C-alpha cells in the first residue's frame, strides 16, 4: 500500500453497503482493507475493485470471532479510518416473540463485534494524526424515531442499533481529548440482503446510502464527533 495515502478498514466489505463504502473510499484515494468473514467472497470483491484500478486488499475478519479479530489487528500496523459496517438481522419478530437466541446472534455482530473490533484497532488508530471511526447504524435504532415515527417494532435489530448508537456516544465521550472523530450514520432504507430475501419495495440505491459513511470517514478536523447522521443531516438519538 502507498504510505502517503490514508488507510481504511471496512468490515463486512464483501457485499451490500460495505462494498460500496470500500469502492467510494478507494475512489477518493484511500487505501482500503476490505474486511470479510468469508475469504472467497471477500477475494471476489477485492478482485472486482482492483480491476477498476482501486487500491483494495483483503483482510480476513470475522467480527464475532476473537481469534480472527486479534489476527487481523496484528496484521495492520497503520490505520486512519475504521468503518464498522458489518451487521445482521436475525429475524423480524416483535419483542414479545424475539427469542434469546436471535437477540444474542444479532448483538454478537451488531454490538459485541463493534466493540471487539474497535478496541482491537484503537491503539493503531490513535497513532494516526486524524483518526476516524464510523459506525453504520440505522434510523430504526433512534429511540426518538422508533417511539414517534418508525412503524416497525423489531426486538433484536432495532435494540441492537440503539445499543450501537449509545456506544458511539460513549466512545466519543471517552476520546474527546484526542484527535478521534467517531460518529454513527445510517445509509437509510436501501436494497441489500439484510432483509433475508424479503421484497424491498421503495428501497434506495446502496451506493447512495454508502456516501454518508464515506463523508464521515473523510471528515476534516473541524467536523463533529458523537453525532448520528443520515444523508440529509443530524438525527435524534
């Protein structure tokens, strides 16, 4: 990788919004580590992006596996940007129908995985003059919006994104005396396989949804920290 460019790690980069985030960061001149649990799928994405002339490399990374996270962190000696994009939804049951197993599975990736990866890469990030962390959340995790505007009522996924938002605030508070900027963003309702093959009428373009994550990954030193944004602006927690 070129040492003069910024280096970014995008988790869950082998598909969906993550692939578009990796592509757009690389198009902006960033050297990208495409984190992927599945090495064959990840390599296909890397080959596709490198065929476009982009500086992208594969990093095997299962955010739910402590050994995988540790091995990935040991491999990376310089990092400026971490995009915690990997996320799942284990069903769409209401809280009263949500099983502990589905709740645990969703939190393993969407919450515990973010903490594991962030903490593992934080020492190398803090060596960067302008470190950035972007947590890919969802508007359905906003406590304000889920109470007043969001019609769905999904126990595991929505509560996991609310927890991720809370962690974003807490990390920003802890790191406020460093150059770190850490924010949560939502790509909005876009067409990905997050919905398990269910129809997604009216879903937007995932490339457009990725743009807000890229904007906050490349935030200048005067930008905010500890905020929650979509493409239009700040969202309530």
